[in-house]
C-alpha cells in the first residue's frame, strides 16, 4: 500500500502546478475501501512489476493488484521486487512452485504518438500458454485508468465475467448541515469529482444507460424536483417540476424514457416521461403510495414499492400498464426493488426485527436471502456485471457505503472521513 | 484487512488531465455546478414582521401562530387533537383569499428515503384535503414532501423521531 502512496506522491509533485487549476472540481475527501470478507476459493495470480519507467510501472501494477485483490475472487501472489516485461521469458515451473495459477507481466513505454503505452501479457501457469495480451495507449496522468482496463481484461479471462474496475459510481456526500455534494468516482473510490454542490438535499441519483447523464432529485427549490444532468458539460435540465413533489427517477434501459413519481394528481403515482420531461403518462392508478420505480433489464416491467396492501411491499406492472402483481410477501416492510442486470435477482431492503437489511430474491423461485447484519441499509445498486451490490448503511453513527457480493461472501466498506456518504448508484460499463 | 488510501494530490492530478486510454473513451470530467447561492439576511424593524405577515399569523397568543401537525409512526392520519388548528387556518385562508399556503410533509429517518418522501407527501396531502374541505381553495394550497431530508431534530431516538413526523403549514414568505 505504501507503494501506491509513494508513487502517486511523486507523480503528484510532478503535476502539482497543473492540478491547482482544477482544485474546485475535485473532491477533497477520499473514499477508502476496506475489505471485510472474501470468496472461499480465490485464484492465485502473480503480477510482476512492469518494465519501463519505474514510477509509472508502480502506478499501473498497484492499480491492477488493488483491483483484483478487492474483487474478492483473486489472491495476489507476492512477486518481491521482480521486474518482468511482456517479452521476458516465463519460467513456468518456478511460478507453479510459488503457487500461482496465472502470471501477469508487462511494460510502460513510449507509443508512436509520443504518449505512453501500457502493454501486458497474462499467462496460464498450468497450461503454460498466453491467455491474453493487449496494449493501452495513455497519458501519464491516466495511468490508473490503463491499470483498471488491464485489470478488467485479466478478471474477465480468469473468472469468465466482465470486470467492473473501469466503471464509475455516483453518491451523495453530506459534508455539513447545509452542504450536499454529488460525487462521481472511479469504482475503487479514487478520482472523485463533484458534479453538483447544493445547500439543500440531493437524493436518488440514477445513471442513464450510456453513462453520460445522471437523473436525480434536488431540493434546491425548497421542494423535490427531478433534474437530468449531463456530466461532461454540467448542463442541467428540469425533467419534472409539477405542483407537489417530483421524485424517484429511474431510466428505462433504452435511455429514452424515465419513470418518475409525481404527486400532481394526488398521492404518489408513477409516471413514464420522455428524457426531456415531455409526454408524462400515468402508470399506476391506486390511491395508495406508489414509488421507487425500477425497470427490469428487458424494459418490459416496472418494479415499485406500494402500501396498497396495508404495508410497504414490492409490486410490478408491465410498462404498457395492466394488472399489478405483488412480488414480496415475507415481512411487513419491503422496499427499494432493484433488478440484477441478468434479470434473475431482485435486491431490496427488508425490515427484520426492526433493522433495515439488504435482501435478495431469486425471482424464479421467490427464495429470499438476507445479505447483511446491519441496521440501516438503504439504496441497493448492482454493479453492471451483477456480481456486487452497493448499499448505503451506517457505521458508528456515520453514513458509509458497503458492497457485498450477491452470494454474500465478499464484503467491502467504503467510507469518507469528511462526512456522511449515501445514495450510491453504480454506473454502467464504459463503451 | 487492507486499506487503500490515495492522497488528495493524486486525485487532483488524475482529474487534471483528460486523455484516456485508447483515446476513444468519454470518461472525462464532471464539471462543478453550485446551486442555492448566498441569501440576503433581512433585518426586522420595530413591530413589522419581516415577511409582511399579519400579526394574527405570528402572535404567539394566536392559534394561527402554530403551524405543525404531528403524526404517528408510518401513519398519515390527522389526529383529532389538530382539528381546531387546521380549522383555524382553513378559516384564515377562506377570509384571506390572497394568501397561499405550502404544506410540507416530513418523516422520521427510519426506512427508505423515497418511501419516506411518499409518506411525507401523504401527510401533507391529508392536511391539504382537510383545509380544502373546510373552505380553502385548491389554488391557495400546495402540498409537497421533504421526506426524511430536513429533520427538525437531528437526534436518533423516539423523541426526535416524533418531532420529525410532522406536517408544517407555511404561508407565502415563510418558505
């Protein structure tokens, strides 16, 4: 870990002048990730220090090791201070002797256009062959991003599922009584940037399927109003500001419509609106509470929370309207449904013995499993590969984020020293 | 147990540059916007309410100076003890058609934020419905919810929660 720090400090000094100009756009508080549980059979992988510029190599290899270790599915085999490039000969028996199933070697060099190129190879130690190899052109400042890309390739080759190390996460930080910040960070909690600062609360961020926009609810006009915010330009558009409350935005998978909750016609009703806020169509008709809409990945159903049966429970309705089906039955408080990317699992929050806990339901068998033992879980959000669920919870009176694998084995805690962290939303895969 | 901590300088450095691997990806920056700019403090001079409200609404001896209706846990039923209060405000709105009211519903911190927003809306709607039945006009009333987001009491116990399960009746100038 001191390796990461010293390398980045060195780079930090190099670029100190350049960074001052962007002070405002960057979050000061850092999100730290703590691993509190890991998978049972982790794949042992050796990642040698890359060749080429030593400082750059240290950044890239540290990112790769950190990402893979944090996944909970991979165990990093110690390589000492050994430097290995993608061209170095591989002594397979020796690596097998050290207990590695796979080996990664690579280098950082100059690319043809004067930028940097991170090259690597992934070897299968047992089969004694090359599993993958690739090169990513990058600027010095984006070496961490190159590391995430390499970690994604390695993870996918070894586990068979796409890696999420290059994805981003949105969350809200309350850093004072009247200071709310909407942050966007890399999936490892680093590189946090502030998209919005407000004196009033910000809740329910929701990523557009292409990752370019966030919908959210802001109270900056003393009542809940739904906005869509383009991250690259900072341009914001009001999507729903009707009489009464406007809340709970959720993008349809095609990115053309949003489900929102409006009280303009009395009660809280789910409406479908176009992404520019036009063409509001009411979806629910029951006079009870209807909120927290969330689309199934195929776009055919909207799952939502309603108290129409006397207590808050999860229901679903076809996007074209029609009959409402109840989905949750166990317990007297089941809220915030979120469907996994493969459509098979529903994450939600269930009150059990007075505590609010993360639960998952297998939608085919209706089998429910409680995944946490905390008291104040909220706002579940799936990683785009479906492996992890990120939630907001509370530790020692402070809001923190916690990630748990859908099988409950892998657990991580993400916290920030300077405030309450809440309302996480995991972004989609990059293009 | 492992901790990964990157100094702020590194995060700054990364944010400072926008080139991305393979040069084709859009993972660029998220520009900052600031909303809710600085307010202007209003000084209150002798006897005149800064918001221009008549004394009847602000005099502590008047029932109209009371604005809050409190609710039971997970309930949006206006309890009998608040009937006189809501009736007095309905009469004021009936007698003073130029006045508009914003009813803000609030909840305690337990449970989902969005569900609480809907619950606060139900509370505000219940007060609004009662005011309308007693003579206030629809165009004088707006009911909104602040959910659990703006607790009056930031404590984490029953006393704090009871204070936060509340609907507030606010006149123009008070919100």
